[in-house]
């Protein structure tokens, strides 16, 4: 192979590598940041699973709830009981508004105030109560697709 052929061979590989690197970086950078406010009229609230009642609502903030890694706001009115249930996914939560009592199976009840972080292990049964006076809005980050199963 001549010097000129080797140079063009090397230059071609370098150009291909740079093109792929640029394409990969550009694809990653296309996702935009976002910020959402719990009381925004622009949020699209939908129904929770039927067993959680008609007054329970969910707004998807980021991601696809049928796929891993999605975030939601979960909303219930004050003086509202959330029946015993479990999820396939772990939950990472922060209470945005209201006061909520959360009880996981075989654990003491935790009282959540606005700004409180809570972690809920996957498949661990739990129930909650939104105290009287204010609507509870809970931010929840799910690791796996969102689901909920009632425990009777």
C-alpha cells in the first residue's frame, strides 16, 4: 500500500469516526430540559387506576408511563384514603402540596409534609391518607413502567 493510499484510508476512517461521534452527540443533545408546576393549567390530568377512586388523578411529567423511567404528579383531594396497593417499580417521591400519611407493610406510618422525600421499595404494599384541608400532590419517579395492584 502506498503512502498516498494509506493516508486516504486513514483520513476516511477518521472522517467516518468523527461523523459518527458528531451524530451520536447531536442525538443525545436533542432532548430538551423542562420544568413543570403542580398547579399549572397546562398539565394534562388523567384518571388513576379505578380502584384508587374517581377523585385520584395523574399527570405525566416526563417519559412514557408504559416504559421505564417516567415521572408523574399524583393528586388526590384532602381527606382522601388511598387503598392498600403495590407497584412493580420502586418509587422515589417528593410531596409538593398537602400533608400525607404513608404506611408501608410492617412499618410505622411516615408523615410527609411539602418537600418531604420518600422512597418506596418495589412490590412493597402500602396505603396513604391525604389529610383534610389541602389537596395532596405527590411527585413520583418510577424506574419501571407504571402499574398499581390493589390488595384486598
